[in-house]
């Protein structure tokens, strides 16, 4: 798998898992719990927690994958030369 496809796959997973974290987090709000009593809080909590761990791992992978770009952009803010070397 080339780098662009791997990046796309990681970003897509981050979108899916991040959406799960957001939706389960909203459904766990006490205000909504009184409305949605049929949803099992234990299942929501487990799904939310597992998805949270997965999103953290994916973000770390994403940061590692883009580390050179992050360094380059950070340096460009502090130098007059804004050119970065492509690898």
C-alpha cells in the first residue's frame, strides 16, 4: 500500500471512530439519558471507551505519519525561508 492510500485509510478510520466517540458521548449526556432510557448505558460506555482508545492510537499514528510536515511547518513560522524539502 502506498503512502497516500495508507494516509487516506488512517484518516477515514479516524473519521469513523471519531464519529462513534462523538455520538456515544452525546448519548451519554444526563439530559439525553432521561429521553433514551432504552439504550443500555453500559454498552454505550464500553463502546465510547473502546472507541476513545482507538482514536488516540490513530491520532498518534497520524502524527507520526506527518511528523516531517509538522516540523517543516513549525520551522517555517520562525524562519524567513518557507521552503521545505520533500522526501
